[in-house]
């Protein structure tokens, strides 16, 4: 039994130890295999994109990593610890931050009040204005702390959701289709935010199906297909891979 599961104390990652490691994970739903012997390692400080056509297993991967479902077999490791059986809240306490595709923001509250929700247990009220201001600068929302969230654009609300996810400075940030529903300008700004956060040293995993958005991030990329790891490499490698183009066009 892993005693640290009771203490909640994370293990320090050193050297080449992956900060996220999926080992031979299989997830069956009845007779349907959603992930098929999936193995993947993410290094500290990496920006890693997970892509694939509809039905590739991206949503299952997301749920497995956040802990809302458990694998049928295989293990999931975070920061050197086996978290396969840990609940989502326990994973969050260890440093896994999550931004869902459906925004988790409070429409009737101000931008500042939205930050009060994730930060109130870890920071004193007097500290929060300065901390929130720092985050707003990082997510292109400077000066909007008193704006009611429902008055923000769709893209601005998505950025606020990212800001709420990074409010506690997670070790790894998991983003589910962060540019969904955005126009070209907001999509470009979203890519800038993600790259800037990564440049600060934050490990980020982006789950996406839009190849144009992945091109703008230009990072190491894994392709899922039928629940398995289909291809992996730099974005340039993936873009040149004819078999990847085939599965996106439904010809594989």
C-alpha cells in the first residue's frame, strides 16, 4: 500500500522522471474498448498536445487523467506517485489543474469574485487583489476585475476559466479544447496565453481536435486513434505524416 496516498504529500520529480505517465492503460465500457494499451509520458515543463478525430479516445483520456473514471487495467502516475485510484479532488491537491471545455465560471459574479472561489482557502483576502491582478495580466484580462462575467466575450470567459485553473499554480494544467467556439483573433490570443504560461515553466497538456490550433502551438504532439497511440513527434512530424491525414479524413 502506498502510504503517501494518506498524507497528500507529493513526491518531488527529479532528472528525467515524467511528471505525468500513463502506463499500458486499457478502458473498457462493456464490450467497447475506449483506450487500448495506451502509454504516454509527459516531462516537466513540457507543452504537449493530444489530438485525434472524433471517437479517437481523447475524452476518455481526459477523464482518466482527471480521475472521474478509472482504467480497466494499467496505471496512471503523477509527479512520481501512482494516482490510479485517487479521486479528482486528491489529484487537484497534488497539483493537477483542469480547464474543462464547458467553462466553469460564475456568470453573475465579477471577474474578481470568480477568483475568490478557488483562492479563498489558500490566500488571505488582503493578498488577493495583487494576486488576481498578476493572473489577469497573464490571461489578457487586465483591468476587467470589476466586470460582470456575463458581459465578457466568449473568448474572455474561456481565458477567465484558464485563469481560475492556474490561480493555485498547478504543477500540470490540463486544457480540454481551450479554443472551442472562438474566432480567429481570440484563438490566436489563446495560443499566446498557453505558450506564455508554458514559457514560465508550467507543464501543459492540451486536448484538441483542431489541427490549425495545434499548428499555432507548435509543440510535441501525440495522435490518438481508436483509443491507441497512433503517432507522436513534433508538430512538423505529425503534419508530414500521411497516415495522420488519412485518419482525419476518415480513410484509415
